[in-house]
């Protein structure tokens, strides 16, 4: 079966809307994050080489390298989300007739749940980076496409909040509360002041329109 990244937007949306458990919100969050990074790249590509923006040329080239690397990272997270969720569903389908089977099933579920908490946490971390990269595009990018930097920050912020929901739901099902609380604490650090940052960048862009 082909990966989501190789399918058309229409096919992805059709699958997202279907009864199938994957792709779901986790994959959508990664796609939103990748869109954010791609839009920052767009602003860079339409700034680089323009004489009017010669003094920020080097900075835009450096930003482009970062945004493209981040886009690739987020694209891989689309598949990671599908893979871990499919494995989680498989563990719920394990036999539970005997006490031994019930115990083995519980261990398997908890093990995959930990991974299912780590995957969106990594996505959230990447999305926070996408927000920060969009700030540079908003501050120094080509004014002709500055609104795209604004879309970039909003996509990144939406992706961050979306990924966070998947961390919350999976961490809430973990029996290992030390692990869960550590991951939730890490998430809170990632999200700290993200709403403020997103609004600042949005208003920065709006003021330039």
C-alpha cells in the first residue's frame, strides 16, 4: 500500500473522512506542520535572489535549509502516526480468554501506548519549531508573499495544538504514570507561550499587509 505522502490530496482527504481508523488526527497534524514548513520555504524561495532583499539573502538561505529539513521530518511523521496507531489497534485485538492472555495483551497495549505518546510528542516539538521558523520569514521575507508567512504560523500553531491532543489522550491511558507525567511535562514546555508567539507573528504579518 502506498504511503500517504505519495497520494493525492483528494485521496488523503477521502481516507481521512472514511470509517478507517487511519489516517486520523495525528496524521492531519503532521500534514499541517509540513504545510507550515513548506510555506516558510516558499517565502524564502521568493525572497532569495531578489536585489531588494540582498541584505537578508544569507539568512533566508539558512532558513530555507532549516524549513526544508523540518518539512521532510514532518512528512515522515505522517507514516509514523499511521504505523503506531495500526499497531495499537492490533494489540487491542489480541486474545483475552485466559488470565495469561489478558496479562500479555495488557503488556502489549501499554508498550505500544508509550510509543503512541512519543510520536505526537515528537510532532509537537517539530511544529513548535515550524512556528519559530515562520517568525523569521515574517520578519524578513518578501513583502509580496508575507501573508504566506502568516498562514505558515497558523498552520504550525494548529498542528502543535492538534499533536498535543494526541499526546494527552494516549498519556491518559498509560499505567506507568511516571512516564506519562514526564511526557506531559515535556509537552507543556514545548507549548509554553506558543499561543503568544503565534499571535505575535500573526499580528506582525497583518501589520505588513
